[in-house]
């Protein structure tokens, strides 16, 4: 079902206006006035740039004494180990630069060319450099870690900060998305961005979607910035670039909380855009491998995300705030937007190109090996989701009416059966 926008009117003249802040519901004639909403800034909150290559042997000396400061690429870095959930074994971190290097992929051998490097970039580093200069710096670090360097793919988080609006109490009920599961959790202090849908902190934060796809977060940025001792930094950003409203250039109000609407894109989704989107002028696919190449497409990514997650005021109609932030917001970057020159579409690889029995045979053999090694269902499921072929497996079972939670229970059940029937003989 297609979803429509309410009509937008100029608040002074009452005439239709593409930029009007007065919205009218055609069915009830109810008016919604959003003239008090202040759009402070929409920017890139995180960049994750992936590289393939072979690890330089001399680099491993940096990790011989985890927790110490080491010299790398002309800077001082904190070296350490990281947990398996990250997919990597080691890290180099420089919070002053706003850079973290994750080195040595768990699923690739040290001596082979593989996806051995992921560089994560924090907001202040992104804000201080143009996409081209930031990309050059990331490529330099990659060349110091790897030989046979190849840019693999990037992932981004886009974040809009605004004032004069707070999420309605019915937000979870009014938000429509393609998430395969919905969960509502209240009253806890922390949550990982891995759930399909959740709210926590007494209505202070909401999460929709999967971390392995596109994820939407809506949360009180003022409270989060205070908790992490970064409010001074964010207030400086909001005061410097605080408005999409030409008539109100200095509209940040320090006495009022800032709310954030954040879209988090997994690198596999960015790859789907590369495979499915097209430059309407040339007919060529778009380039998403590097952040610099993809930067001009972030306006398109923002709009796409707000059509995947639909905040509705009633069936068939977007809530006025959703229309406003989708149509009026532009990602704040010193690059030309390619929004009007690109047809954005995701290309999904499915298991329909070959027999679905391949997926089921693999899963059966996979579970048998897990049973032999006495691996638990939860650990096995997380490892399966980290695998590059996970989308094919997920989509195959989704076509059979089984969501991710159902697939986990299916694996758990088979694993239990193997243990009970075969014991340690497997």
C-alpha cells in the first residue's frame, strides 16, 4: 500500500507550499503546525570503511603488549584486543584523531589476502575533514597495515538532530517497517543496537530494524551526550550549523532537549544499493565502495530510510513530522548531492537462483558440526549472522514464513535433537 503525505500549507497565506510548516489532514481537516520544530543538523555520525589485503607482518608487533601506547603511522595509538563479536582480533585507537583500526579478521587466515581491516571514524573526525581528505587519510592508514590493499565497502550512520518535537507515546504502534520481529523493552539503562524493535529508558530511546540491515534509532541526544560527557562538543556543533530554516539561523535553545533521528546502514545494504541503483544520466551503477565516492548519495540514502520506516498518523498517511524531515533535510557535507541524478534501488540476491535445498542441506551439516564441537545455539546463530551468505539463508527461510527468531529456535531445536539422539558420538 502506498503512503501519502498530508498537504502542506503556508502558515501565513494558507496556500499550498512545498516548504509549508502547516499540514492539513484531508479526511478530518485537522491541522498540524510544525513551525516550532527546529532542524539543527543532519550529518554523518559514523563511517566504517572496510579493506581487503594481506597484513604486514611487522604490524603484529604493535599488539604484543595489549593496553599500551604504540607508534603507528606517525601518531601515538592505544593497542589492544577486541572481542569476537567485532569480527576482528586487534585494534589501534586514537580518540583524539577519532579513528579506530580493527585488524585481523577472525574468519580469514593471517597469511592470506582477506577482509583484514575495518576503520571506524567518529563524528568529530568526519566533521573536520572533507570526504576526499578523510578518504585519503583512511587509505593511508590502510596502506600502513596491509599490502595488496583493496577498498572493500563502506557503511554509514546518518543522524538528524532537532528540537521542538518529542516522540509521541504511540511511536512504536505508529511506526511501520519491514522488521521481522518487534520487541518492546522498558526501564533498562543500556541496549545493543541488534534488536528488531525496542524502546527503553522510559520513552527516551527507540530502536527499529536489524543491525545487519537498516536500523532506525530515535533517542534523546541531550541525555546521551551528557552521559558520555560530550555535550559541550555537540552544543558547539549545533550552534555552528544549527538550522535548515533560512529565516531562523541561530535557533539552538540550550534550555530544551535535542532529539536525534538516526539511520544506521550495514555495509551489506550499501552493497545492495551499488548493485541496484543507477545514474540516470549515464545508466551506470553507482560507486559505493569508498566513503568519498558514496558521499554525494547520502541525501538519497536519508530519504530511502525514511520511506522504509514509515511513521503514520493514520493508515495510508505519513505523520507530518516524517514528511518534514524526509523532504526538507539535507545531509551536511561539502559535496554536491547526487539525489536528483540517481534512481535508488536495492538489489536483493535470493536463493531462487538455485535450489533452496542447498540452503537447508548446508544448515543441516552446519548444525551437525556444531553438535560435534559442542557449540551452543546462541553462539552458533551469531556466527551464522556474521557470515557473508547470511542474507541468502535469512531470505530463504523468510519466504517459508520463518523470521529470524523462528530460525534461531529451529537451529536450537535441531541442535538439541542431535545432542539427545547422538550424544558425544556426533
